[in-house]
C-alpha cells in the first residue's frame, strides 16, 4: 500500500509502500541488503531492485566518503559565524580554499559549516587565519569528531515521522 501523509491540510503521496519504508528504516541502521532481505523475508534481488529504485527516485542517497585518517590526514569542521555580508558569496570564497572538502549553510548557530582536511596543525591554523581575515566573518570555531556511533535506536523512525505529520 502506497503511503500518503497530510501536511498543511494537503495530501501528499510519497510514492512509498510499507516495504519501502521498512527497507529505509533498516538502511538507516546500517543493515546490508542481505541482512534486510533476511530480516524482512524478502528475496535479495527484490531488496536490491527496491534500493536501486529508492536511490533513483531520490528518497535515499548513496554517499562515498573518503577515509582521510587512513591516508594520514586529519579532518574536522569549521563553524563560520558571519556578522554581515552575502552568505552565498562567502560560501564561494571559503569553498575555493584547498583544504575545504564540502560546505553547508546552516540556520540556528553557525552560518557556514565547512568540512576540512589537513596534514599538520599549522596548516589548520593558517586556514583559520585566512578565513578570519575575510570581510564579514565574525568568528571561526573548530570542531573535530572524536567518534561516531551508528543509530541503534528506533527501527521505525520513518514511520513515526510520517505518522506525526499526518495527524
């Protein structure tokens, strides 16, 4: 059965059925296609086809991430706070710096978050100094991930989110 929700009094057909939602929930828990197949008792080829369709339709993404640490680099995040200026222009300037691998624009705390890869602490210090000197930058804060723990919590996160919006 295809899933639809009501948001702002408008019915929205998501084009997903119950199996799609269950597959997405298990993918969020880092389950392999084989594990999903076994848990849902659905043939592996069906799971592979459905996952491919979910990616093609844009419901999920498949991101390849480089393990910089394994290559001898360090990485972390720069949180850039702006005091004024054009945020799009600042994103372009920061994104052109060699050690920046990706940029995100945020609402709430820092304005721009940049993923940084560097070899030595001095390289990081020089990058931060360069950004601090840019017109419109109020401050720059560095953060580094200590470790990441995959979610092992609620297996029904998608179902719960959809249900909370359909009431």
